[in-house]
């Protein structure tokens, strides 16, 4: 590098008289995120100042109101055309406000509301010392079984911090699919990951497993995000910028004025390819695709079930949103490089998830593996590389998230002395004991299995159709086969619930409060509506299917 | 906008199912009567359809068409041709008998808790199946058809697995295991078939851009939509596989004996007489119309498989020890005939196949239901446990004999007409296959008469010595079926008049003409 | 000196960190290795920023440090609570959930 | 007039319906209903006959079209009747003998609580048999064809509590089914060749197709005939069919149903005329069977089985005659009718004997019965004389003609067939004499049975004797009535046409030689069974005798080859179905499970190994991406 260049660098960097013009932020368009984050901060203050007795209610109030308001904002934005015609880049190019972003934010917010409901459930666990308790530790810091914990329980402490944590996570998730430069992407990733790590650790029952889940999730998550970050570094090195638009231009080779300092790195495709691969790997980790899936079963099993439900639904939505944007906005120029690779990933994910699930004996792990298989199905839609592909993925995510939250909410209901009875053998004859709950769960399982007239079928059909139109017929065939395999274990659970005699020492089905009931009911309703009359939502997803560049 | 007759015919049992399921646990009998009345009302509607249908009119009549899922190119399109009308009538006709025959099959045992309501569930599920079967006969939109073709598995699955035959050897646990094995097998086979069909359905959409049977068929006919030969063949195979599992065709048949063996007799009838017909019907309507060329390409292979089914099923029926499994294998043999008739690509063959679907439905229902009555009396499905029943319960034995004779397609009973048509239709194009298939007649005589001899004749076994003869309810189930068998055997014209035009259409779809008799050909 | 060498160094550090994650048992050490990887990234950013002559990379490095700090907070909290409840910080001991 | 034809069938059909659906309340009157409707059918037949005689030969045939049965594209099957002289002959035989046997059964089945049902079945049989002979197309004929099969199945197995009866019934139906297969294939061939299977069009169009097709059709028809008429190789069922009540044996397994095969061949004359090879095979089958039946008849000690053997052999004569073509058709039918009389008579006689002997069938336990049941003795004796062809009686005329015709075939074939026919006559004389002697002559050989009941032979009630007497008249005079002046020939000629053949040796020579062999046969039998007392326990006998007792071992053959083989086949198939066909599927499922179990192990709970997989995954991802660019 020549001395003049160096000099110029110094001068530009340290020019005293150069004045920084204030960035202009479109607060309106960022309203959903801002509301949620703000509410999270408020939640922290609540923790600080509101007396313990009333915290629980205040937190619920704050969270629900915030999420509702944010959802209203999303709807308002979509209604005023930000999803389609007025779609654009906000916050100095950091955040995109377009169809996919708004659609996914809406889904995440609704999932968040249901999440709050399941978080706030206090009827399931037996009353401890006259206090109704939720599924979170009385005092996460205290060692399980220690005196301090007993005291905490006696005093009726509860970890109301989960609500602000949840809000922070949601805030991050809202940004994640909308992030329009790699830095924002990374920050959003961390913002929604860190609270989740914590939430995993604070289960009231089986805390050891809960903490183990948290550690695994945290270490592996951090490991993955390190890869992402390095990938970002390489892309930055390649394109000299982290903004999607610029990188895309560089990839397509449509840059007007090439900065001579960049000339040599731009030519270096190794940087580009390795960097892209590492970022994609980070996202695949979040969606739980094989071979980056190994955290999923353990974490899903160990985490408090409400958290699992929310995480399984919302994380997938956010991560796939980000993945879509990355592949459709930044790397379309590279599709011939990444498409075959992604196909491979999709295939092993579909098959791997389905096959390993066959022999699972724990309902939460079973659902974890099924979520892996579903990640594979969604990837099939992602690979289509057509507008149909985008909208089909959006639809699938919406359908899937409600089914998931509902299913895990049902899991929280089936309990025995040791808390939730997650071992499959204990579910035997559930259909005899309480037909309704079993029937509802059966509906969810059938939706997972993709039986017609459930949202699962509509979604599966949409993505497979997109994939076939996108010329990935092979994926469709594999998908169909793995669906057949997957059907086997969903059916197994149904058999267990309905056709096997109930055990005398079998679990009881707790009667939940209206909160969980709402979550479950909404889940069923959405499952059936999206199954029978999906057109309206398909239209929605269809309109939302275009990324702003 | 005229009254949506077809929708009503399908919706009525669906609503009835929900209503039946909602009947409180204590009001068991009320649920039964409700179900029976609904099924009768459905029958009435089906009769109206039959009357309103004009054999000489358009191909699809009473059509309804509404937008449904635009993005998937799916419309809610209903319409019936002669074949569909006949099968809808059959379905609507059989269900009341199924319900009546299963009157006590789902009465709860003491062990069940009060909240478990098997009776309501049983009859609700039967009605649900009826609704789905009827609508899949009516659907002229491939996707719509597919949805119900798949969805009907779920209620069937619960019927098989949830309400097994209480007459079983061994412990309850063992029986339960057997049952759920049968149910799972049924579901997985059909689900696998359905999913492979799903791939083909998607493929069809990619090729054709919509799912309307009429549009695609027309486009295929006038050449405006031409598929690459291989594409067409793959799609055809995708569809055919699902239908062959449902039908069932050798070697995809093994789920049927388990299912029919473990299910209660009425449910077994539901499976083989009603649900499986959707498979053969779909071959006739979808495979031939959508993929005429591929159908012709696959014909030889399919005929051979059908032939194997005929002989193989019959031989295995001879080898069975369990009455219901025997009937199941007999059905496999008969489905072989139906499929052979469809793919013989002659008017006689296809008319015969269609009649065969109806007649086989009635005859199997008669035989299986009587067998069910017999089994519930003795509490065993093993042929060896019976003997000399004819002495103590002559009416039961008599009806059983007539059922058997219908199964071996004795002239004068309905099945003969259809079986002979199928044979002659096949023979006209494929003499060798036709001749080998006639061995099926002899084997049919073998397994039915052996069954009759072992169970009904000979010295009276002590266990059956106190066996009561048919009750009024049971007679009310069997007598009409037998009357129908005789009527359709002597005067099938009403049925053929409805079926013939549709068959002529199908023949023209596949661009096939009947082979001319040698004498005329010579001229 | 050619800034590309810094990239090689960054890659080297990243690999060292990654292999540390794979090899070491103690959760704290594993976590430190991850931090090392993050810092490798930072080095890469700064190096690239220097090569390209724009400051984005350096700014990103600051962001990364903040994120790393946040991770430390969360991570240590989790690890410590785990350590307190089972008196061992070995990641291999935490293997109740498997298969 | 022609509208009466349907009534012929309808009357007994109505009877069957009423009796079988009527339930117990009809028990007291059931047999009367049955008899009345049977005779009603006979009366109608008589009316039609009278009307037919009134017309001149060309216009005697009547036709009645009821309705279109199976109308399908390019396929037309009707419910339509045709009544020509041939059909008329059968109608009279069937309804006549049928009515008599109804009457007889009133007495014979008196003590059976299921008598109503029995008459129902008899009526069902009449209806089916009439349908068979009145149908104007092969498909409708097929209906009757299987209908009589069903009736015979029901009647053979009437005493179902006897496993032997049930088995025999099943066997009869199955063997017949094999024959029916032939008939259905024949119909298919006709359809593909002529586009129709109505008698008229088919038989007129025979000229328009090749001999090969016609031979095939002919052979298939012959197969059908073999099944129904118990001809080799499908004869095995007839012997066992004797398990049925004796009136059944008389009506179905002697007089009418078993002769349906002859009807079929004669009816399809044009086809056979144009297919010499088929004709040859037919004659061979006939010849073989007539010897076969005769030999079996010689060895049986069961009176009914002996008669069954004779039936086989007599039908062999008819088939032989039918195989000879226009020369033989008339005589085949003529022998059929006369045989109908005397064989029915003989069976009724046998039934009467059994009636008096506590249903004992073993002739070795009879002896000297002529004193105890004179009427039976006389009628049976007349039947005996008729069947052996005693000059002047029915059998003489009909059988003699057939032997002539056989010789008239000419060439070595002629000699062989004629010779066989003669030999058959001799053996017939032998075994019938044997039956006669063992039953009615000699000393009484019956002892008390295990319950100590000593049978008290007595004459049967009028309801039984009268039919026997009537049939005896038939067996005496029918032959002469038909034969003298070729009445029967002129009656049938318009339908079957007739060519006069000239045997190489003059007709008188044939007649004389028949006489000679007759005397020889009777003489031998007398030496064997008349001179010395008949042992109560059958002597071991020669190899041939023992073989003949077992129906010349063909049952054992069937058992070993078909039954055993079949059982093995089915058993192994059941195994295959379970292990192979099912096993493949279950195997896939199982292997999936195994694979799952193995992959599961990867999830070993160690965070570090998870990290390894991620690291490896990342490496692969990167490598693959670079590779994609490289290629």
C-alpha cells in the first residue's frame, strides 16, 4: 500500500473539521421493534421497583400490551403498503421494512403472545406453600434442592424476569429477519440468543437438566455465532462493506465505481464463498439443520416446556427469515454454488430428523427431531429460488409455529408427581383418560404429519410445489419419503394414546388456566383454518413474498 | 344457482357424524338411532342423485364449482358420471346396513371410564368415512379428491384400531397389540401410497398448471397439453401406486387381511366394500383419463399383477384358518378381477369392472356380515371351532350359503354378471390371461364351499349346539342385501344403462376401440 | 508489513480457538476459546478495514467486543450456576440428556 | 302359445322360492306344493307338446323373448327361450320323470323333518334344468348349467350332518366347476369369433370361421359335457354323489342332469360337424367312459354305486353316439330318453329296497328279496331287462342303434368303437345280472345291525310303488314306441338332421352279435353269483377287481396329485405371503428402526462431540461450496 494512500487514510480518519451528520431513523417503520425492546426495558425497571407481589401481573400486562401494540404496528405498516409498494430500507440501511420482514414479525409477535400465555401459566404445578407457581424456578440462582431454594419457594419467589427476557428475545427476533446488513444480523442474533440461553436454565422441575441444556445451548450457540462472525469478517473483506445491497452488487459484479483498495479482494472468490458458507452455517445452526442440529434434542428436552415451545416456533421463524433474505438478496448471484450444497443439507436434514425420531422415547425429544425434519421441508422451499418459494416458506413458518406452540402447551398439561410426564410410555391410554386433550394433541400430530385438512398439509404442499416448480423434483421425492417415515412415529404416539390400555400409575392431565387454554385453542383453530381454507393466508404470504433490495 | 345436491349428499353424513359424536355419553342408544337415521337420509339423497342423473346427458352432471385455493390451482369442483353415481349409491346403500350390523359392536366394556364414549365415536366415525368416500367419488378436481382420499384414512384407522373384533383368541393385551398392528399397517401402507401420489399430484400441477380433471382431460385429448412420455409414465405410476395400495393389488395387499381380520365385521365391510372401491374407481377415473398413453404402456404389467392377485388371493383364501382373513383374501382375488377389467380396455371389461365394484360390495357385505353374526355368537374367528351350524341355525346357514354362492359368482346372482363381463372383456383382447383367470372361478368355488362345509355342515359341535338363529335386526340386515344380489343378477339393466355411457367415454379417452369379432373382421 | 499476514494470524487464532472448543473439557476454558475465536474475528475485521481503507471494520470490532462482554455475562452466569449445582465445570459431566 | 314357455320354468321356480323362504309353517303342506307345481310344469309341457304335434315340422320351433339381460356395448345377452323338438323331448322327460319322483319322494322322505326343504331343492332343480334345455343362447344355458350344479350340490349334501355327504356335495360342485370353466371359455371363444353366443347366429355362422377355432370351441364344450355328464376324466364325482337321497340319484344322477352334456353336444351339432377332431375326441371319451363305468359297476357291492357306474357307462354310449355326428345324434337322444326311464326305475327300485332294509346299501347283505317286495322286484326286473338290451324292451332299440352307428363310422375307428360298444354291452349284461342276483335271488344274508335291529324287508307304500310301475312301463315300451317306424328319428330330424350310415357288417349281424354278447354276459354273471352263494364279506378279488372297487384308482390319483398338491401349494403360499411379501415391508420398517437406533448413538450427550459435528459440518459446507465453484 502506497504512502499517499496511508496518509489519505489518516487524514480521512482524523479530519477534525469534518462534521458528522446525524443519522435519520424512521421511528414509525421501526415501531414494532422499538415497542418490544422498550417494553423489555420497562420490564427490567418493573423488576427493580415494583413490589414482588404484583410484579407477576404487571409483567404480564406490560408484555401482552407491548406485543399487542407491536403487532398492531406491524398490521398498520402492512396496511399502509410498507409490505409491498412502500417497502424500503430504514435506519440508514440497517433494517429492511418489506413484505417478508413484516409477515414474519407478525408471526413472531403472535407466537410471542402465546408464549407469554404459556409462560404465565400457574395452575399446573401443585400449590407450594399457598402460592400458585409457574414452570420457572423460584430463584434461578439458588442451587436446586438447597436451603436457599426452599426458602425462596417458601417465600413464594418467582422468576418474573423471564418476561423481560422473553421480550428482549422477541425484539432480537423481530430484527433478525429484517436485518439488512451483516452487522445488524449479528447483533440481532446475539440479542435474541442470549435471553434464550438464560431462559433455558431456569426450569422449576428437573433444573439440573435445564442447566445442562442451557450450557450446551450457550456453548454451541456461541461457537456457531463465532463462525458467523468470522464469515461476516470474510464477506466484509471481500466486498469492503457489510450492507446487503453493496455485497450483492459486488457479487453480481455490477458496481459502478470500484474502489482501487478493494480491487484485489473483490476478485478473491475464496473469501466470498468461505464467508458465505460460514454465515449460512450459523443460520443453519439456528434452524437446527443436520449436521448442526445436535443441540436441538437436548435443549428442547431440558428447557422449561413453555420456553421450548416458544423457542421451537419463533427461533425457526426468525432464522429462516434471515436465511431467506441472505440467500435471496445477498447471494442470488451465487445460487449455482450454494444451491446444490443446500439441497444436500435439506436431504440429510429431512431424512435424518425423520429416521432418528422413530426410536425416541421422550415426547419432547420426539418433537425436537420432528422439528428437525420440518426444517428440512422448509429448506426445500427455500431452495426453490422463486417468489413462490418465499411465500411458501412464509406460509409454512406461520402454520408450523402455531402447531408447535400448541403441541408443547399440551405437553405441559400431562403431569405426574415428578412434573411433566414426558416419557412416551406414560402417555399410554391418554385417549381413554381424557379424550379431549388426546384428540387435540392428535390433531397437532396429524398436522405435523401433514395429513390433508390440517395446516401441515397445506404448508407441505406449498413448499413441495415450490420446490418442484423450482426444478428440485428430487427434493420433493425425498421429502415425500421422509414424510412417510415421519408419519410412522406420529402415528405411534396416536396409537399409544388411543389404542393402548391406560396404566394405573399413569399421569394425570392438569386442568390449565384460560391462558394455556387460549394458546392451545388458538393453535388448533389456526391448524384447522389454515388446513381447510388457506387461501387468504396464502394471498398474504404471496403479497409478502418480495424482498426489497 | 341450483341446490348443491352433491355437496348435500356428502355434507349430511359429515354433519351427522359431528352430531352423533356430540351425543352425551349416557344416551348411547340415541346416538345409534341418530346415526342410522342420518345414513338413511343420505341414502335418500343418493337416490335423488340417481334419479336426477340422466344417462344420456353430459358426461359430468349435477356439477358444482367454486373457487377454493387459488394459489394451488385448486377448485371445489364436484360432478358425477355414471360410474360415480353407481358407487355413491352403493356406499349410501351399504352404510345403514353396516350401522345396523354393528349395533352392539361398540357398547362400552365395564373397564372403560365414564368419559370414554366408544359408541358415539364408532358411529360418528362410520358416518365420517361415508362422507369422505362420497365426496371423493364426486370430486372432479384432482386435489380435492386427493385430500379426501388421504383424509379418510384417519377415521378408518380409528375404526380398525379402536374397535377391534372382540372375538379373538388369547389375552386382551395380545388382541390389542394385534389390532393396533393392523391399524398401523393399514395406515402406513395407505399413507405411503398417498404420499407418493402427493409427489405425482405436485408433478401434475407443475405440468398442467391446474387440477381440474375435465380441463386436463380435455387438454390431453385435444393435444393442447402434451406431456413428455417419461413424465407421463412417472406421474401415472405415482397415481397408480396409491390406488393399487388402496385396491389392493398384489403385492401391496398384505394390509388387508390384517385389517379385515382384526376389525369388527361391519368395519371390515366398510374397508373392502366401500373404502377400497375408491382405489379402483380412481384408476378408472384418474389414471385412464389423465394418462391414457401411460395407462396403455403399463397395461401388460398391470394385467399380470391383477392375474396374480386373482389366483394368489384365491389360493391363500383356501389356505386360511380364520374366517375373516379368508374373506379378505377372497376380496383380494376379486379386486384382481376388477383391476383386470379396468385395464383390459374393452367396453365389456370396464362395464364389468364397474358392475363388479357394486356387486362385490353387496356380496362381500352379505357374506362378511353374516360371518360377523356367526363369530359374535361363538366368540371365535377360527373355522375349526365351528361345525354343524346348519343344524342349529338354518336361516343363518342359508344366508351364509347364499353369500358364499355370490362370492363364487354363481349365475343368477349379481357377481356372475360382472365377473363374466370382465372375463369376456379381457379374453377379447388377451385370450391367455382371460383363460388363466377363469381358474379363479374354480378356486373361488373351492374356498367358499370348503368354508361352508367346515363351518355349517357335519356333526354339531358342542360349542355351537346352543347357537341362536338370526335375530330380526340381523335378518333386516341380510335379507335386503340378498334380495338385491338376486335382483341385480337377473335384471342388471338399470345399472348397466347408467354405467355404459360413462364407460364409452372412458374408452374414447384412451383412444381404444373394442376388438371386432373375427367373423365381422373378416368381412 | 503486508496486512494480509494479519489475516493469516486471525485465521490461525480462529482455528486454535475452535480446536480448543473441541478439545478442552472445562466449560470456562471452552468459553475462553470461543472468546478467542471472537477476537480472531476482530483481528480480521481490523485487518480488512486497514486494507480497504474504510473504518467499518474497526467499528464492527467495537460492536463485537460489546457482544462478547454480554456473552461473558450470560455465559458465566449459566456456567457458574451449573458448577454450583453439580460441583464440576466439566462439559462432559453435563451429559444427562442423550440419544 | 310361446308365452307358456316361461311358465314351464316359472312354476317350479315359484315352488322353490315359496318352499325355501316359507319357513316351518309350510312343513305340513310343503311336499304337496312342490309336487303340484312340478306336475303343473309337466301339464304345460304336455299342452305345448300337443300344440307342437299339431303343426307341421318347419313351424314347430317356438321362441319367447323375455327381456334384455346384460346389455353392454358390443355384448348382448338376453333372457330368451326357444322350444324346438329337441328341447321338447327334454321338457317332457324332465317334467315327467321329475313329477313321478316328486310323488315317490313324498313317501320316501316321509320321516325326514326337512322334507319341505327337500322339495324346495327338487323344484329348484327342475327350474334350472328346464332353463338349461329351453335357453336360446349359451350364456343363459350356462345359468341353467350351474343352476343344476347348485341343486345337485344341495341335494347330494342334503343329509349334511353326514360329513361324507357334505364332502361328496362339495366334490361334485368342484368337478362340475372345472367343466363349467370349459363352457365359459367356449362362450368367450364364440363371442370373440362370432360376436354373439345365441344358438341361431352361432350355429349358422360356423361356416365363416376356420376349423381350428371350431375344434377349440368343440373341445371346450366337450370338457363342459364331461364335467356335467361324469365322463372320463371328470367322472369321479358321480359315485360319491350317491350319498344323496335315492330319489335324487334317480332324477338328477341318472335320468336328467347327467345327460345335460349329451344335450349340449347335440345342440351344438353344427360346431362338431365342422370339427372332426373334436368329434373324434368325443367318441374316444365316450368309448373309454362306457368301459370304465361298466368295469366299476362290476366291482361295487353298494347297489347305488353299482348303478352309478352303469349310468356312467350308459352316458358313455350317448356321448359316443353324439360324437359320431349326424348319424348318432338322434340315437344318443333316444338312448338318453329310454335310459331316463329304466335307470330312474332301477334307482327307485334300489331306493325301495333300501327303504325296506333300514337304508342298507351293501348288496352282500341282501339276497332273496323277491319274496318280500314283489312289486319292487318286478319293476326292477323290467328295468334290468331294458338296460341289458333284452329284445323288445327300450334298451334294445336305442343301444343297438348306437352300436350300429359306431360300426358305421367305418375304418379302424369304426371297428374299434363298435367293438368297444359291443364289449360294453356284454359287461353291462354281466354287472346288471350280478346286481339282480345278489339283491333278489339266493338266500337272505342280512343280520341284525350293532343295535340288534334285524331289518324287516317289506314292500314300500303306494306313493313309491306307483312311480316305479309307471317308469317300468316306460322302460318296457318306450323303446319300441320310438324305434319302430323311426318315429323318434322323424321327430328329431328337423333339429339334429340325420344321415343314414351303413355298417361294414349288416345291421342284423350287429343285432345278432349284440344278442350273443348279452347271453355271454348274463351267463358269466349267473355262474359267478347264481350258482354258488354270495359271500357276505367281499373276497379280496383280483387286482382289477380291487382297482375297480376303488373307481380304478382315479380318486386316489386325484387325492395325491390335486388335493395333496393343492394343500402343499396353499400352505407354502401362506408361508410366502407371511414371510416374503409381508416380510419385505416389515423388514424395511425394522431396518429403519435399526438405522434410527444406530444414528441415535451419535447423540451421545457430550457437547464437545456436538461441536465436532458442527465443525465438521462447517468444513464440509465450505469444501462443498468451493468444490461447486471448482467444477
